[in-house]
């Protein structure tokens, strides 16, 4: 049996609220739910994440998701060139997206947001978005910045409380 032969259970996709399709975003912003092809790409990143967390001997919670602290541990392992991580031979963008998707899944579970493609004056990007508050965050970009080390070694840890508040419209998260 190899290191990755036993995979943790896959997290359930969050329910996509109907109001997301009906509620317009602010002017100049287009919000679209992920299509099937994008969901498949995300599934691949979740598989990479499972490999990363397994290499670090981190297990998902009962909900099948990894916590913000575990995502931060993965970033720290990357920055410190932990041999358990370097042996995976993942390029930084794939590593960052895997950690970013895991962190985004955690955020979604905490406040009821969902993954979307958001288009605004700056272009298109994957985001987590909560329709009721129009709160949004870009977990992949945060994870990429975190793995660069340019923004400090604890970026996900530092960003999590503020991100949860923004997604929840400035309110404390309910921790669904």
C-alpha cells in the first residue's frame, strides 16, 4: 500500500443557493456559478490537496474539509521546503491552487458562500461569493501570495478572520 492509496473522503459540494442565480451583483460585476468543466478542474485540485495533506499527515475534519490552520500548515511546509512536500514535485501554481481551493472550501462551509467565476473591470477570477452580502474573496490568489512568502509566512492564518467577516457582510461567521 502506497502513501496515497487511502484517500480521505471527498468533501460534499456545497448547495448552490437559487438566489445566487437571481440576485444581481453590484453594477459592473458578473457572477456565474462554476460549470461542469470547472467543477472537474476543482476536483483535480482537491485530489492534489488530499496528497499534500496526506504527506503532512493531516486529516480532514468530519465534514471532509481541511481547516484554515491546516491550509496554513501546508503553506508553511512549502515555504520551508519540507521534503514531504518537495517530494510531491508539484509546481507552485498547482500547489497554490490546491491549498487555495481547500481554504475556499473551508470558507464556504463557514459562511455559506459558494465558488463562482467573478468578472469585473479587472477581469475574470475564481472566487468564493456570498449572494446575500455580495461578499467575495479570492482564495487561490491569497494562497499563491502566501506560497510566494512575500506577504509574510502566516498570510492564510492572518487573512481568515477578516475574510470570513467580509464574506458574511461584516458579521461574525455562524460556523455552519
